[in-house]
C-alpha cells in the first residue's frame, strides 16, 4: 500500500506543478490607446496561435519561458518572452507600433530599427501553427506537405536563383601579370643581390635581358614561383658570361 500511496502523491504533485506553470493568458493588443483587430499571436514554443478580435482582445495558452511572436502587415513585428511578471498578470496589454511608410523620394524604413530578427525556423513554426488552425479542403493539393517540407517554396527559390544567375553579367577574365610585375611581386632586391650575386646597377639590365626570352611571359602567366626561380638562375648563368 505504501508504494501505491507514494506513486499517487507524486503523480498529483507533478500535475499540480504543471498546472501552476501553464495558463491561458488573456490580454489586449493596442496602438495609440486603441485595440487593434486581426493581429496574429504565435506561441513559438508550443506552436499555438490566435488572432485578436475586433476590439483587440486575445487569449492564448502559455507557460513560463515561452516566446510570443506578434505579427501583422501594418505593424512592427516583435517577440515577447513570458516572464513571471507577464505570466502573473490577469490582463496583459501589448503595445505595438505602426510600420514606417516609405515615400517616393524619402527612404524612411531603416532595417536596423526593427525590433526583432525573425529566422527561417520562426517562419516555419508560424506556418505550421497557421496550417494547424486553418480549415483544410479535402482532396485538394495545395503544394505543401502538412508538418513537412514546403516544396513549392523550395522550388520557387531554386528557380529564382537560376533566373538571377542568368541575369548576372559575364565576368571578364583577369589578364595575366606581365613579367616585370610578377618579378616585383615575388622577388625583392635582396634576391638579386644575395641569391643571383648581381651588382645593384646590373639588376635592371638583367631583368631586361630575361624579358627577351619568350619563356618569360609564359612563366609569368603560369605564376609558378619555383619554376620562375629556376628560369632566373638559368638566365643568370648566361648573363654572367656576357661581354658587358
């Protein structure tokens, strides 16, 4: 009997604790003191949603720590975390602001002023919530799989990507560096003095001598530093034998 009584006590204690942490939160969405109808509220944690009535009133199930997402076409979206202060209120008032209007010659909308950055995961959660609450027409395919992947959105995105790809102007090929430009980018003055044992006044003459070889431009186009170094050492051997 004792184990049974202990189990019963723990069961009802758990139920009581859960009941204390969950409730139906009622409130009103207002703007400039007036109730706003047709505002969607989505519990991103439980995926439940509701819409304000003609006076701006709403009711939605919440628990401590849940996140409410308030969204509308004409008002700025934002998230509201259900803290203990909000949870214990009998009537929660949520104040929203109208979205700025972009005029033809004056850009008013500033992306950095938005209160929330909504992610694709939040959007998918909202869509699932809206689909669950909406009436379904039997035997009519709308292009989506309930609680699954939205293939219509996915294929539209791929199609738009290819269209934008076709509109991109072809990139002009970058011309290969000249022989002198390649040398100046990869070999400093010490290379000629210490490695090739050239005199300071011989450096420009040596580069001009190498440039007369047809291989110089080819090696610069390939941009192979080691192969170019072999070429310079080879040309230096013949350069040192010249009668100057």
